C-alpha cells in the first residue's frame, strides 16, 4: 500500500488572513479531499496522513471530521498547546478519535529556537505516550540542537522530522544542515520525512534536491525514512506525479515498499 505521509487540507475562511498569503496564488484557495483524490489515483497512492497547518484545536477537529468521512485519510496529525496546564486533558479528548495519530507544534513559527527543549513539555509527552501518539517536528536547521535535546529527554517518544528539517537548498548551505541531522539520526526514536524538498529548492532545477534526499536515506536508512508529498504546498514548485516519480528514482527499488508506505504504517500505527 502506497501512503502519502504528509498532506494538508484547509479552508481560507478559517485562516483569518494568515498563511498562505494572496501572492501565493497557486495555493491561496480552499483544499479539500475532492481536490486530491484524482492525483492520488493517478500516482497509485492509496492512503494519506493529514497534517495540521494551523495552531488550533478547532483545525484539528476539522481534520478529524474530514478523516471520519474520507476513506483515504488513514491518520491525522493535530495540534495542542503542549505547554498549557490542561494539555493532558486536551490530548485525551482529541485522542478519542481513532484516526488521531500524532501532534505537531509549529516550531518553525515560534520566536524561541529552543522552545522544544523544556521540561514543561513532559506532562504533554506523557499524555501522548499513554494514548499511543507520535510527534511530528516542524523545524528548521536552527532548531535541530534543541530538537536533539528533546529527543534525548524522551527516548520512548517516536519523532519524525518533517521535510528533512527544511535545508536551505536554494542557498547551498549543506554542512550546517547535515551535521545536526547526523546527530539526530543516531537516536533510534527519530525518523525523517522525505518531503518538502522541492519547496526548499525554490526556483532551482528539481535535481537540486537529490543530494539532500540521498543524505536522508544515508543517515536514517530505508527503515526510518518516510515519503510524503507536502501537497498542496508542493504545487508552488512541482506536480504531485512528478515528485513521487522523482523520489522513486532516488530511492533504491529494493526500499520502495518501506519508504513509500510500510514505514508510515509502522510509525503512525495505521
């Protein structure tokens, strides 16, 4: 079963003038399951993981409602204020929905690079573990030191680095990304998503992502690398079918079953 482990849906009316801005015309509109289903069929993708894109419980409930009504949505990664005093009860409430599989604070948008390296998160992590939830890390290279500290503090918590931590491909800053990623990859509870790299490459040719994708495979191995599209953000610089074909060319064929579905099933307990 081929699984897209990272895609989004949203309604602009719920975003109150936030991202995406009007100048990103390709994605400045509503995106719902009917917009994605034909692309999944064309690419041979049978299921997805729907990931939050707003820091609100209301957005998470919106996604869980879509998942309940959409067969191809196999799991949802939602949002909770993990430092709030009522975080454990909020997590327990959302976890009543069987398709909730994980949580994702939007670390890339927070002013403190070390927000995640804080014992104040311990009670939320304990609640996540008690409900079998995993952690999606929306981070940039500057967050990786704090992310490593968090991962070491919670070795029992499965963590996946979204979009390979968004390396600055367009500026060729490879070393400052690879070194902390190598340290993270040494931790057995940390996985990595092969997703979002076309966006980070920007206007460069799609081939610019290959060294970064190959590094992800080298560091995390075929057993901890998970493919995702990051649709519809993908539409800014690529097409759904082209991205999965490019990744199938990069990933050795012997590893396709794991990277393009099997690992997502294991990580998210789909």
